[in-house]
C-alpha cells in the first residue's frame, strides 16, 4: 500500500498549489518571498513557548520561518493573479490562503531592498512588471 501511494505521488513533479476559492491548479508568477519573524509574537503564533521565543529573539533581529513564504499565482478560473501565503506543513503538502497585508512586513527581501514600502506600492510594481512582459509578447 505504501509503495503504491509513493509511486502515484512521483508521477507529478509539479507542485500542487490550488486556488483557495476554486480548488483548481494555479501557476506561479513570482519567486518565493520567504518569511521571517522579527517579533516574539511571530514565534508564539507558531506554537513556540513564550520563554523560548524570547530567548531566540534576544540573540538576533530576525528568525527565518521554515516552510512559509509569499508567492504570486495566476488562477485560470478567477482570471486573476493573487498573492498567496503558503505554508509547507509536510513535504509537498501545502496550506494556501490569500496573503494577509501584515505578512508583508515579515518578508525579508522587501524590508532590505525597499526600506519598508507600503504593500500597495510593492504589489503595484510587481504587477506592472508582469503586464509589460505580457504585452511585449503580443
Ligand atoms: Zn480561483
């Protein structure tokens, strides 16, 4: 039984990320933006004990959150691009939800490269890039 399920899983090498609204497969249109914790609260939200969380954050400014990132996807049903908050709960098993605005403050690349822009600015710039590429193909 175990061998069969392993073989089935190997048939598709593609990541299986589904639209939270439609359940259909969505295509990635951006790199992954890994998330980092920079507050004790961020760790506590993920089940780390209060004392441990304080100890960990005392020694550094940010802590990498393994298996969590923001990524933009195109949903063929919605005919739209969305930023999703992805959590890889177990290998190749993902929890997908629309990215809450406050999570952008935990994306390391954005903080370092842009010095804390508003989410609106960031997503506007991102989507512009995608539109230009699309137009040049026409
Ligand atoms: Zn959809």
